């Protein structure tokens, strides 16, 4: 079973279980009907996702794992925390942000060179 189909199937089964509980304990008919319809639609979508013809995955020109965005994010977070903790943390965060930006720019240039 494909991952998207399994996720939608699990959601449909959860909605179905909630609908059964509502059918048993609610005197009103509208809420359980709506949740039953949503569960049925989710199960139909899961069946469609499982039975459709798979496409070929697109060629990715970027790396799966990159340190650049992590360093950039940690640097920005450190600079923002430096407002409360002092200039030293702002400067350390600026260094981390600069290093992350350099690594990210190098990866983007490598991707551009690989496309041509």
C-alpha cells in the first residue's frame, strides 16, 4: 500500500469509528450523517490513490539533506535571542547565519551548474 493511500485510509477509518459512536449515542441524525459521508469520501479517495497508475518520480536537482538551512535557522534564532541575552549572542548568531548562507549559496550554485 502506498503511503498517501495508507494515511487517507487511516483517516477514513478514524472518521468511520467516530461516526459509529455518534450513531449509537446521538439522537440527532445530522452530525453522524455528515461524519459518515466524510468517512466514505476518505475511503473512496484512499482506494483511488491505491489503484491509480504510479507516475515516474521527477528528477530532483537538490540534495536530500543540507546543513545550510539548519545553520541559517539556528543563526537567526540565536540573533533574536541575543536581544535578551546580549551582544555576544547576536554576533555568534550572525556568524552562524553567514556560514549557513554561504553553504546554501554553494549548494544552489552547484544545482545551477548541474542543470546546464
